[in-house]
C-alpha cells in the first residue's frame, strides 16, 4: 500500500494525457490489440479461477481426503470476508493515482501474489484435521478474498476507464467473455488428463496448477502492457468532500440497475460454480467416467459460450443487450428442462450442454457492457460516477454467490452421506448419488429462471440515449 500512496502523487506523463483516436461521436475508439489484451486479463483469471470453481472441491475431497463438511465450512466462513474486501478494493482503486492510471497498475502489482497463492491451494500438508482446516482457510482467502479481488475489481473498472462509448464497452465485454472461457477450458478440460499423466496424486495437482499459473502470469503482464486508460476522473472526484463515501454508497444502493446487473452477473458465476463443482462427481458416479466425459462436457459448454459470444457484436446491431440476453436465458431454461427427460445419457447431456451454452452466451458476453451503462445511469441520476464501486459490487455478487453455492453443495452432499478419501476410490451410497444428480438437474433451472425474471423488468437500454444526451449537456456546463 505504501507504494500505491507514493505513486498516487506521481505526475502523469505526457503519454497518459495524449488523446487516443476517437470515433464519430467523439468517444475513444479502443484498438483491437487493447481489446484482446483486456480480454486476456480475464483469461488469466479464468485459468486460475476455473480450477478453483470447478475441480478444487474434488481435489479437497478425493485427493487430499478433506471431509465435505470441512470444505463447506471454509467456503461459508470465507464469504464473511469477501463482501467487505470488494467494497474496500473498490474504494482503493478509485483513490489510486499512478502514471499508468488507477485500475491498470493492479494487474502488474498483483500478478505474482495471485499465482503464488493459487498454487498454495494445492499444497495441503498431511497433518491433523485442525491444521488442515486452518491451512485451507488461510490459503483460500489469500487467493480469493485478497489477491483475486485486487485483480478482478480493477479489471472490471478498467473497461469503463478505457472508453465512455457504450458500443466500445460492449465490444470490450464481448471480447472479455469470449476469451475468459479459454482460461476455464485450459483448467477444466486439461487438468484431469494432466493429473493422470503426472501420477494421479496430490503432487500431480500441484504440477498442473503451476503450469496454469505460469500462463496466467504472462497474460496479466501482457494485459498491463497493452491496455490504456483514457477516461479522466470528473472534476468533483478530485475533491475530498466530507461524507463522500456515504454519498457514493447511498447512490449505489439506490441504483436499481446496479442490483439488476449484480444479480445477472451472479447468475452466470453461480451456474459456472454449480456445474463446475457438481459435474466432476456426476461424471464419476453417474456416468462412470471422471476423465474424458467431464472434459468433453466442459469443453462443449465453453465452446458454445465462445461461439455465441463471438456472434454477439453482429446480433447487437439488431437487438439491444436486454432483449438478446433475455432470449438466451429462455433458451438456457428450456435446454435444462429437456435434460430432465434423460439424465442418465451422456450423449443427451452433451447435446443439452452445448445448447445451454449457446443460451448463456449473450448475457455472459454483454453483462459487463451493461455494468458500464449502469455507471452512466448512476451519474445521470445521482451526479456521482462510480466505476470502481459498481464493478466492486459485481465482484461481491460473484464471490458471495459462488462461495455460498459451493458451501450449499458441500452441505447437501454431506447430508446425503458422501464419503471423502485420499485415493478417490470410495464407494458412494445411493443417497449421495441421487443428491449429485438432483443438484445438476435442478440447480441450472432455478438460476436461469431468476435471470429471465430480472431481464423482463430491465429497461435501461430504452432510456440510455436520453441518459447520455443529458450527461453531455451537463458536462458541457462543467457539471457531473
């Protein structure tokens, strides 16, 4: 933090204040190299978090021998810290002043701590149950509550600092969510084969995670080098007004579209956590194959996500973000309902997974563009710009949602009698198998149904042109 405070007062070099190319509306046009670099920052997060949100629980229970109850307790307690950490990080980012901007430098500063703590998740010592609990609790929170927060919140706010053009932010969101699944694909699809190749033991997991973290580190550095901030802070943001934090928080809480986008982003993350956590067990104990079946199903969903996200820029020329997302979420609900017809068939599951992935793609691709629009709405309605706070709130939804989902799955499987082991060869009861199946069948139906309801009431796209026109007039008068 000392380095941040010192650099906060550093003068901005000429390169930072030079005006980058602009489009016909006068907004900054982001070059493709910067769009790709921005997207790769989330690929780096996906490489590590893809492992954490999918296979980490399987590693804990079936390789480290940690009881499901212990895993669930760690996830649940960790949520008590996550919410506050995102808000704190949002404030820190908003106050950061460096020659690189206020969001971008965090990619550089946190790259090493992030990957080191990610590897430490898998180096659980074979010791007493009490020490193992504390080791898991400390390393999990260092990685997710501290390091992930210090990277992901700035990544979110960085898009709003690169341009104020809604279309450009949509493209940044689309590119981000087109490249993010690649990170999850690397971790989710290749990990189990690599673990089997390296000996199918705890050491093999450490080696696999080290490989993925090396990739993540390179991508974060590349993103830092190629992304540029060009949106200046509003004049009033530079003043230290008494009660400014309370004013910002009040504006955030009263912004209905902040809550809408928080729920929508949480839905996409909860789905990824629910499917990622339960699917390895489903493949192992229902389909009878924990390696290639899981990898192929995970691959199918993410290929559909990437393909659908790539199509979104073309579809956005005809449909607005809300209508496109609503249609996709309805398709996701319908696909999951069809899965109930034959939940024991791998071939049917493969088809449904691909179809469901296509339905998820629009919302996943544009949700960060929607958050960018929420920033403009908040300034229009409450005369406060809140790039960092809004994306920090979105990160709260992600982490609380995914953490509670993991904790709930742990509680349900523990109640159903799931048996953990260090060899991964325990014979599970019918009640445990039935619970694994129920989670995978019903969970996605519920969460995508929630997204449909929220999108039905989402109306920001309709009033957005008026919002930007009013803001242009106010800012021309020197007002926020």
